[in-house]
C-alpha cells in the first residue's frame, strides 16, 4: 500500500472531515467527496481487504502485517476525520438547515453539479449501454428523492442496525446520500438525537450495522470497478444527476409534521423555481454560494491531481 508522511495523513483526515460534513446533510453523499478527492478506489480496496485472509495473516505474521494488508493508517486517518466532522458539525448543519436552508442547499447544489462533470470525465469509452445505464441510474435516484419519508420514527436496536447497514451502503455510493436514506426510513432524527445526547449504546448498534453493510457492499463495488469500470462510473454519474432534485434549494412544502420541539416543519416537499418561492428566494446569494461549491470541487480535483503526481 501507499507509503505516506504525516502531512499526507493530515490531508486524508481533512478529506474525512469533508466526507463527514457531506454525510450529515440529507441529500449529499460522502462517497462523492471521496471520489472527487481521489481516494475512492483506495477506500474500497482498503475496506475490502478486511476479510478472513487478514485474520489468518494476523495469526501467522502478526499485527503489523495485517495492519499493512488493510492499509490501516489510511483508514484510521480517514475515519478520524469523518468522526470529528460528524460529532462537531451535526449540530451546526442541523441549525443551518433549519434557519438558512436555501443557502446550504445552494452551496451543495454547486458542489454536486461539479461532481457530475468530474466523475463523468472518468468514463473513457461511451457506448449505447453506458448511456442507458446512466439514464436508468438517474431516473432511479430521482425516484428515490421523490419518495415520502416514513411518518414514524423508530429507534429499536434491530431497526437501527439495519438502517446503519443501508445508510452506509448509500454513503459510499456517490450521489445517494446515507443521511437521506435515514430520513426515508424515519431513522435520521433518532440518530441525530443519539449523537447530540451521546447515547453510545444506540450509536454502537448503528455502527455495527454500518460495519456489516460496509464490509459487504465495498466488495461488490470493488468487483464492479475491477471488471466493469466504465459502466460502474456511468451508474454513479447517473445517481448523482438524479440526486440533484433532492438538493435543489427552492422547495414548496406538500405536507407538514410537528417535530420533537413542537414546531411545525416541512415533511414532504417538491422542487420549484425560485420565482415561485413563497418568501425571499435569496437568489443572488444562492447563486454565489453555488459557484463557491462548484469552485471547491474544481480546487479539490486540482489538489487530488497534484497529490497523485507527487
């Protein structure tokens, strides 16, 4: 695996922080950030290396050999960043989504739009099937964004275990947001509450589900990248295109619900034009923030390219 110095591991932790921040937002995928920052395939390879062979290696050759086999330093640096981000940013992002939703979504819309161009560029050969897969994936992802979230919020251990497994699969798929899957399942609020209240029992159950889902799904994705790279990239690009509906900044509430604080909040929404928005659409600031989000991805791409050359 890669030999890195301390500065390079700090950069990986920063990429983990960016992934964690994206994953907290229901509609943006940490997998997209991993792809843009040039660590996606290494992440899949490292996770896939956690298997029975590694445990046999641990027995026969010791901890050091097993650690190198799973690219342990890389995983720890990245997971540290994700953990720091989720713990420190979940309250801030929840606050911003509640108070300045248009501005938050505008930034992420620009960010995801640039991601489509970046990931689409990785497809080396376009065939009819490549285009067809992209369109099917885009329609499927769009359909997911239109689904109505479950009314009931469930915090039973088995449910949270399964929710963790499903959400982590979405989290490592560029375009499909793990946080949004939690919203659809009615598990987003129980998870945020568990983080805020430091309910470690529920967080361990959720994390266990995530580990099982991650170890299983990463192998499938790695196999697809190894054998059908262009088709896989087309599907991932389609997922991201379809997900744009979820993060469109201007929404109209179709149904409402009362949250745990007794406040009436939107439950199911549809995307509308800014000129049809009931209230101040904040169009100029929204456009500026979308441009900032777009530029952030371009900058990440440049940094990733320069890192690969060194």
